[in-house]
C-alpha cells in the first residue's frame, strides 16, 4: 500500500520535472527566440521560471524522500544506485541553476541589462539541456534496469 503511493508520487514528480524541462528546452525556447526581442524574451523567462521552479523544488523533495524510502523496502540493485546517483547530480545542477544564473538573470532583467541577462539565460539553457538528457537517461535506467539483472 505505502509502496504504491510512494512509487506513484515518485513517478508523477519525475514526469513533471523532466517533462517541464523538455518542454522549456525543446518548445518554448526556440519559439521565444523566433518571436520575441531580447527584452521581452528575457522577461518571459523570468516569469516562466518564477512559476516553474517552485514546482521543481517540490519535485526534488518528493523524488528524494520517496526514492530513499523505497530504497529501504527493496534489495538495492545496481540500477537503483545508478538512479540515485544520477538523481542527486540532477538535484545539484538544479540548485546551481537556481542560486547562480537564475539569480543573475533576475538581477539583470530588473536592471534592464540585456547582455548580462542573455549570458545568464545561456547558462541556464545549457544546464537545463544537460539535466534533460540526464533525466531521460535516468528514466531509461529506472524502468529498463530491472530487465538487465
Ligand atoms: C534521487 C534519488 C532517487 C532514489 C533514491 C530513487 C529510488 C527509487 C526506487 C527505490 C524505486 C523503486 C524501484 C523499482 O520500482 O524497481 C524507484 C523507481 C523509479 N524511479 Fe527513482 N530514485 C531516485 C531518483 C529518480 C530520478 C531522478 C528519476 C528520473 C529522472 C527516477 C525515476 C524513477 C522511475 C521512472 C521509477 C519507476 C520504475 C518502475 O517502476 O519501473 N528516480 N526509484
């Protein structure tokens, strides 16, 4: 019973986090580049992150708590350790984005310093791209891993 709740919460929050990054990187980013001038585009990203990042914090907490709890219920297979390792790397990358370039982006937009804002957004784009790839890889390991034991 508790296991099914934990697994459902774990997977739902993974879907929100990784799906949100995929959408931002693959759909919203190219659409914003082709339709908006830098001042509006950078404002759009601050407004978008302001709404998405609180959800990511929630996802980080839920993924970690449910994942660690499930680990106490399972024989700890290698694919589960790989998932945990990659998951923790994803969490550190997100926290870096949140406290470093996102902070710079907010300050630059408030000061209407568009070149600085563009630099910060470029860093966020690269790190979110990396996290999306790690996230998809982690999902493959988490789901297919049990068939390779
Ligand atoms: C950070 C620490 C994490 C821990 C300790 C952890 C641990 C676990 C455990 C113990 C299970 C149940 C194993 C099973 O059903 O065979 C599980 C399932 C799963 N995890 Fe994680 N996980 C973590 C992060 C992540 C991340 C970051 C992702 C994806 C980006 C992820 C994706 C999944 C998926 C898709 C399942 C369902 C697998 C299935 O039932 O087929 N996990 N996780």
